[in-house]
C-alpha cells in the first residue's frame, strides 16, 4: 500500500500527465491543419508534450495496465510526428486520458459545489489583469505576452475544456507561458475560480435553467459533482445538441450549487434499490431481491407519493401498479429478462414523475387544487362516519353521549398533529410503518363498520323505535359503549389525519404556503357544508329511513376500507400481490387490480348481504307472528 506522501506524489504525476493530454487535445488544432504545420511554436510544444506524456506514464508505479498506456502514448506521439488530423490526435489524447484515470484514479471533483461569488472575487484579484475583466484575454498586462493570455470567451475552445482541466491549469500553471501556478490557494478556491472562468464562453443561462429543471433525463447525466467537472461541453453537445449543451453548461457553471442541492422529488433511492433488486435476482438471491424491491417502493417512491398524487394521480397509480407487478414477478420466479423489462418500464415512469415533480411544474392553481382535493378526499370518509354517529345519537335522544364522539375526533386531530411533530423533529416514520398504520387501521375500522352497518339495518325495521330506544338503547349506550364510540371516532379520524398530514407535509416542502392554506380552508368549508346538510336532513327523516340509509352508507364505507387496508398491507410487504387483469384502479372506492383486496371486499360485502338478509327475514317473521 502506498504511504500518504507517495499517494499524493503519484496523484500529482497523474494529474500532470492528464493536464498535458487535455492541452494536446484542445490546442493541437492550432499547430497542424491539413497535414501541414500552421504554427511552428505550437507544433514544437505539441511534440514536447507528447514525449513528456510518454515518459511521465512510464515513470508511474507499475500496474497491469501501464504497458498498454505506454503503447497508447507512443501512438499519440507518432500521430503528432506524422502531422495527423486534429480530430485524430484529439481522439487519441482523450482516450488515453480516460484510460489513465481508470488505471490510476485521482480525485476529479471538489468536496462541495464551487462558490460562484468566491470565484468572481478571485478572478478580479488574480486573473483580470491578464485575461481581462470580461475574460476576453485583453487585460492591461496582456500587451506583449507571447503566447497571449487565453480568451475564455472563445466558445470553440471552451467547449473542449472540462472544469477539471481548468482546475489543473490553475493548480499547476502552464509551462512556457505567463500562466503561473495558484497551488497556494485552497482547493475550494481553485475550483471556484475554474467554475467562474469556465462560464465566460456560455451565456444563455436562463434557457439552461429551464431545461435543467424540466428535463429529468438531462439531470441524470450529472448524478454527482464528478460528472459535472469531468464532462466537456462538447461531449454533452454530442448527446443533446450543442446549443442546448451550451445553455445547460452556462446555467450549471453559474450555479453549480444546483448539483448538490437536495431534491425533495428525487427518485434516486428508488432507482438504486430497483437496480440492486434486479442484480440480486440475476445472481440467484431471490429473497434479497424481494427485500430490495420493497425498499424501492417504501424508501424510494413512497416519500414522494403524496405530492405526485396531488399533481398527477394517474401517473402515481401507474407507478404503484408497476412496482407491485415487479415484486409479483420476483415472487413467481419469472425469467430475469422479464424483470429487466419491467424495471425499464418503471424507470421510464420515474422519469415522467420527476418531470411532474420538478419545481417548475408546480403552479398556484395546481397547488391549490392539490390541497383542496387531498383534504376533501381524506376527510370525507371520516366525516361521513362521525356525522352518522352524531345524527344517530340525536335521533336516539342521547345528547349525553355526544361528548364521547366529539372527544374522539378532536383527540384524533391532536394525535395527528403530535404524529407530524414527532415525525418531523424527533424520528423518521418509515414507509413500512406508514403503510402498516393505514392498513391495520383501515381493516379494524372495516370490521367495526360491518357490524355497525348490520346492526343499524336491523333497527330500520323496528316498528316501535321509541320503545326500543327507551328500553334497549339504554343498555346499548352504556358507559362502555360510549367509550366504544369514542374509540371508533378516534380511529377513523386519526387514520385520515395521519394520511392527510403526510400529504400536506409533502406539499409544504414545495413552498406556496399561503396557497396551500387557501386550498385547505376551502376544503374545510366544503366539508362543513356537507356535515351541516347531513345533520339537518337527518332530523327530518323518519327513524326507519334514517337507519336504512345510514346502514347502506356504513356498509359502503366498510367495503371501501377493506380494500384500502388490504392494499396498504400489500405495499408494506405483509401480503402478496396477485394482479388481476381488466380491473381498474379506483383508490377512492378501495378498488385495486389485485386479487387480495378484491377478495376481502367481496367477503365484507357477503357478510353484509347475509346480515341484511337475516334482518329482513327476522322482521318478516315478526310481522307474520304479530298478525
């Protein structure tokens, strides 16, 4: 193992050779054209540099790939000696530089994004006198310099230079020129200076910003700072078009902090886990593949699901379904090629999602509608159940039990706020915990509502409901039953509050707090009108019809919650997923294209139908006996 001192020395030698290769790739075109020397001085320099490159590589510590690198260096030297075309020499120099770093890795990027303001100040202090305040090479001290200072505004030359190449020149200087080494500056200052001078040739930063923020595929080309500092504008131009590349480079070099800024909508974790899952499956580790596929959903996709639902619920449902199918394919042991195809589809959906989730995709209108629909969707189920309980107690003339119901839903809202505070400031609630909370809460509520629905349906046939209330209800609404109503109100409201808080936390991370508040306030107003209408209308209903309508409403909500609860447990990995073709995904109704939720909904529906049938038969028998 190399000592730290030897490692630094080797790194410096590698960087020197790399810098010379970069210089040759860029400047050889100024020495030779059409097989003829156009600048004797430049050509002599190219010849010298190619020899230095060869001897520099030969002096590096022995490694299996060093002989091949020396051979490439000899090929480059021969090409220059034969006055080969500039594009041939540039290609050989770039290939050798890439192979050199592969064999002798050295740091290519700063520890953090360069500071543009610091770069501007350093340039004015150290560089403007020669290179000019505008980077055009016409500074006051440039007169008489041979060779003249580089004009950083030369776009043709600038497209061939990576930030790492500029950093190397700043670090080591340039032999045979007035360009001195600035190695005495801290590394972060040299990177800041490189980013600043590298931006002179590229102007349309506004267009670059629009492309950067709206194009997820483009952002994937710069997964880290090293990709940013090592890629030349010319290389990026070959991939996306030179004009677009120039604009993107202008933006990123002016605001390199965008590369290291946290991205709330990032799906990097989901992509990574999905790729790891596929790799594990190909390696025969099916169990680990299942674990990683589940982690891709819970830890990678689920955190951005709320905001994606608010902006594009259809896309969210497609991704959720595709990731479920991927896990199912693992469970079935399908061929690796099938899983690879499914992973490719998911990756494409992720790219669409990142476009939807980008800050520029948000508007005041979309944020308002998102906040409004989230609260309406999540609040309506809880509201219907709580209002039905309140209306029932009023019909039964039991106002003393109402505080238990009100206490239940108020306590649920307080608990929801406490959950948000704990999750935000104390601990992180995992995706699995969220899904398990929602799943078990929904299923428990569904069981309770099935029994309540059957009970209420039975009372819709009571011929003398006043006598029932006076005699039977006094027992039914004992103190124990009152606490039961408290628990039911708490459960159904907390479940919805828990989900709503997650959605609003995701919305708030995108800003526009006043718009979110307006959307939420509008939703609260709508829910208040619905509650008022239900309570007022229920007062005028005959008790039989009230019980009948309420039992149907409760039964529908029970079936919906049965589907939602099962789906949540599937997402948490507790229940397998068996896809069912031609079944739509209607999450509002708890309907999902999967066998397990559908079976549980059918079971709940069957129990309700049997209960309702039994109530009707008992009522008919009682009526016949009375006659």
